[in-house]
C-alpha cells in the first residue's frame, strides 16, 4: 500500500515532469496522462498535500451495512463529491490488524475516489486477525455483488477488484466464480502470487527461481511468522497451536529469539510445521510442505492459483510487483501473468516498490509506475457510460 510523506510527493513531481518526459519523447513512446502522474503523486503523499488534493474536493466516506442472503457485512464507501463516479472498485484490505481503517488503505481509497472511482472497502474480520482463509473468496464475491447490485447506489457501468499481497489470490478466485465471471471487468493486483508453494519456499529459505535457476534474496521474516499465525489454529493439538503462536510472537519481536525450547514439546503435526520453518534448503521444501497436517495443506491447495484453470476469467488484469519484494518474489506476478493470454494482462515489475509500499524509484521505474496508473485510468475512460450487464 502506498507510503506517506511530502518529500516523496516532491520526488515524484520534479524528475518525472522533466527527465522522464525527455526520455519518452526521444524513445517515441506515447506519454501517459497527466492525471496518472497526479495519482502517483497523491499515492506517494498519503495524507500530506498534493496537487491532486488541491484540484479536487475531499471524497465522502461513510460506513454502511449490507447482507447477501443471510450473510452480514460492514464496509466503507468512498465517493467523489465534485463529480459523478465513472467506475467502481472493490478494494480488498490486506492482512493487517487495522483492516479497512489502515491509514495506507484509506489514503489509497481516497486517491481513487478523487479521480471518479466509487470505492467500496469491506471489513473482513479474518484478515484483521492475520488469518487468510478460503472463506475470504466468498466474502470478496459477496462484497462485489453488492457493489454492482444497485441496492444502495446506482449500479456502475464498469467495476473491478483491487487487492494487495496475499489478498490477490482470493480476489482472483472470486473473479472466477460463475456469478462474477461476466461482472468483474478488471483486477488490479499489487504484490500478488501465483504458486503458494513457491511463496512458502521463498519466505522459509529465501530462494526463488528465475528462468529455472535458483536466486537468493534475504526474505522478510515477517512473512514466515504471518504464515504461522494464520494457520496455527488449524492444528489438531491445542498445545501445538499455543507453542507455534509463541514462536511467532518471539520471532516477530526479535528475529534472533530462541525457539528450540518451544519446539521440543511439539506433537508430530506441530513438528512438521516447525521443520518447514527452519529449513534452508529450497530442494527440501516441496516434501516438507507435503508433510504438513492435512488442514494446512487443504488451505494452501484451495488458495493456490497454480493448480487452477483460470481460463474462464474474463476480467482484464493489471499486475504490479516490486522487483525487490522480500515477502512475495516478483516472479509470482510474472507467473500469474503467464497464466492468461498476453492481451488480457498488463504486467509492471518495477524497482520503486517494496512489497506494497512506494519507495524512491529510479527513472525507468517511475515511468513504468506512471504507465500502470494510466492503465487503470484508461479502463475508467474506455468503459465509462457503458451499460452494465446483470451478474
């Protein structure tokens, strides 16, 4: 999610308008829109001042409740106040305790509302408790159906789903549901995945494959312990759940904290998780994943995209991934893009992006991020005013 700070806003404004423009003209490329540049500046600024904020009125934000069949939900709705919305997006919160109220997510939603998006951000309690679950797929599908239903506001002509990190997988799987395949026009995925087994291999060992060769990058250890916190509750023995959570709490507070004393009391199921966590050999990872308790393997299989036929999805995909991502390697978005026809996907692997936070990018990376923002706005402009077919 976008980082904050006025110095980042200045960093975006000055070099892009000069050096990047010259490079584009010399290369004979089509210049992305000025509005896309303003979007990037505003994302980088967070809640600090920006040119987009000066030129647009603050969007309205309200909390509303809705239900799909007998399932109850709460969500925040962001709406532009100085123009009619031209497009709608369901923005899925990431795995964070603040959920829909995470300041980075709020800033992202407000930026899009300023450029005529109606933005719906649902409250997904499991993600607030750091637990990714197959149930998230149905929750995302329900929230999207509400977004396009016309029940609380006019049904949009164009609507899509935006998701970050591990939420990209459930968002893609929601778009593949029969009731959504003709309704989701686009998916914006930032820092997402394709093969969860590859992701697990990376955050436990630091290794990932590029053109069938192993590459190493020091992983952000938070990803490993987030996996533990998300899945400890699925183990059959209460003592294993408690011990693994204590391991995660220790290592999140101190990456070098001892945990072998806790491992000594694990049952075989808990031990299989521990052995995966301490493994440093990527070649052993597949067999260690195969030895995980069946409830954990079932979740991995359900949320995996590599084992699914995604060919029925009609939505356009805009995938953005940081080349230096230390939680999910950029090769995952490359693999996800390769699972679709080339004319259905726009892929942007850039340096000026951490996992989901904007960082000071180089010249080429600013240009690519500018193109990515322009691709999202192009969907708004190309389809605005079209009649929505019923889902």
